[in-house]
């Protein structure tokens, strides 16, 4: 066990829980030293505290820029207690030991998140003394404890009370590891933000700077997962701290989420968010086995389920509106792994209450603005596929114009097709998928598979292809299945042959000029 904590320096921006923590330290006989607003708070709470200036012999200076940057502070933190030369040096210069540093930092990230924040204000919110003290204390962890988060106040006090005001080396090391992560994330946030400052001194929108020369990523671990895609693979979930999106969802009931659950959850959530009207996506292995919209979620789910009720067993469901009791009652009849919604109404929670293993996840908005994947030796990063089809971009290329009903179905199918793994061809009616051909090595096979998967009648459906048809054979397969119209990007060197085949078969075809590959 390491020595007692006899003196602590406290200087924090986030003052939550500090007064109680300081009283606990004082009750253990720890002398408290503090700065500025922290010292005022402690005195107001009735805690005895010394000003740092009493130790350094210098007042706070330069509008608070210089408070703790002094040898009597850092010498008190950094000297090695077992080193005779260090002990002699601090004794010679009258430097008191500091055994605990309690510091958290200026709110730089919150300042940077404000609209039209001025560069001068950003600069003034770059903490200097705080990171310096944190790093000093963490470096000297065998002798000094560093506390950077209010969540550690309780455990630290509990251990000190049970061990005569001392902290174990293991605890000091854990706190030091956390401290270095805090300063690393802080410096990363500063560097990433300042990269967005233009030559005119303006903080530009993040979207203009998504691909910096040096990529800095800072994510907080939410939880370790039981395993990855397979039991022999380790896995964990990390959050960007935004409070939105799947990684920041709130699980309301059910077993813990698995890696595969989360992957399917992301696919379901992303697809459901394509629509403003009530929409439902049913996902298996990141592909939709059914998607539909309706006048309400109950209708949307029923229509989505009709597409492929066999594959839907054990699926993951995402909806885009608050889930109500009527829709929940329909979903509760089917074995599902996870259901995601922006909110769950009381009737929905009641309908699912008996299904103890069913995971319910409430997601507070947000979609992936960029996609990051690992490759050997590095990362691939791209924008999320947010491209929406404008009406003016739809170009009819066949002699026959699609009917109004066909056009509605085509636009619906096009939104869904971008969420199907390539090569992808799917059949649909207005507001409902009918057959999904996903992940095929040839496009003509995707046409055949989508037809083979169909449970509902194919006659009178439309087809969507995520990329162009390289040959007319895909169009011929779609016509053979009973579809009457096709939506596709176009752009093949054989476009004219493909259009001629559609004309010969009496199909309507529209080009979008947009490809939606999904690997």
C-alpha cells in the first residue's frame, strides 16, 4: 500500500460533487489547496482551503492564465519520494509535497460546438495549467493520485476510508491511465477544431474538414461485448459522445446486445430513417428482408413482414416514429432479436413486457455522417450515403412512361435499394418490398434471386437496381418475373441495348444518374 494522501490540490471546471468530495478528504485529515472559483466554492461549502498563491508566493496572473505553472506546484507533484536527491531538493527550496491532484479541464469542446464562436474565445478556452498538472501527477503515479472525473470521487473516498487515507498503487495506476486518456482526447479535440479555422479566423463547418491530413479519433467505450461476429473474436462498442445514433441508444429491456445485433440495428435504423411517413425495416444479416411504409406503424410492419416472413424470424426491426401499442402487439407475435425506435409508448412497453429477452432500444435521432472501416495497416473513410433523388434527376429513357402508381413504387424501391448489399436488385410495389436480391456477384443473378425470394405476387411490381445493367439479360429476367418498370442509375456502355430490351418487352425505365453500391 502506498503512503497516505496528506495534501490535495483541487482545480476544476466541472464542480459537480466537488464540495462533498472535498469534505470527505478534509474528514480524512487531508490538507486542501485550491485556485480561483474552486477555492471560493469550497469555502462557501464550509471547507477549509489554502490558496495556491500561499504555496507559490505569486498571485494568479494574466487573467487567470497563470495559476499553477510554478516549480512549487510541479515540484511538489513530480518529486520521487524514494529518491534522496529529490527529497533534498524539495526540502532545500521549501516545496511541500502534493499527494493528490483533482483537476478537470476548461470546456473547450462545448465552446467549439457553439455557432459562430470567435477564435479568441476558442483560444481562451484552451487549458494549459490543468493538463500540465494532470500529466505531472499521472507521470508520478507511484506517489501521486490524479482524479480527473467526478465519477471517481466516490470510489476514491471509499478506498481511502478503508485504508487510513491511502490509495493502492493499482488504483493510482488506473487513475493515471484514465488521466493520460483525458489529456490525449483534449489535445485531439483542440487540434481537430483548430484545423477548421480558416485563414480569416472563422471556424468553418465540420463537413468541410472531414478528411484532415492527420485523423484524430476519440471515442469512449460504452461496453465490452460478449464477443464479435463469432465467439472466438473479441469486441467492444464505442461512442462518439454525441448522444445520438445507434451507439448512444438507450436499451429499455432485454438481453445485452451482441456485435451482430448492433450491426443489424444500424442497418435497420438507417433504412427506416429514409422515410418521413411511418416506416418499418426488418433486417437479417444487415440486409432488409422486408421494408414498407403505411398510414401507421402497425400497417408498415404488417406490409414489411409480408415480403419474407420466413427470413424475418429472429430479425431486427427499425421504425422511424414512436412505437405504439397497436404496432407492438403485431411485432410481439413474431420472434425478434431487437426493436429500435425513437421512442416507445407505454402501450408498446406493456405489449413487450412478457418477452424478457427481446431488446428494445430507444435511439435519439442521428445517422452516420461518415463511414469508417479498418483495412490492413489503416482505415477507409467515406461520407455516409445521404444522396437523395431529386425529381428533376429522374429521366424516363423508354418509349413507355411509367404510370403514377409505378413511379411511386419506383421511388420507394430506390430508397430501399441503397440499403441492400451489392449487387442488389429488389422488386417492390408502392410502399412495400416484394422480393430482395442481395449480395450477388452478378447482376442477372440478383434479378433471379429477388424473384425467387418473392412470396407475394410479382406481376405488376417494379424493380430497382443499385447500379447499371451491363447487359440486357437482367432486364429480360425482370420482365420474365412480371415487373413492369425499372429504376436504375444508367451509365453502362450498353445503355442503348438495355433500353432497347425494355422497349421490346414493354417496360418503362427511368435513369437516376446515381449509384448506390453497398459493400
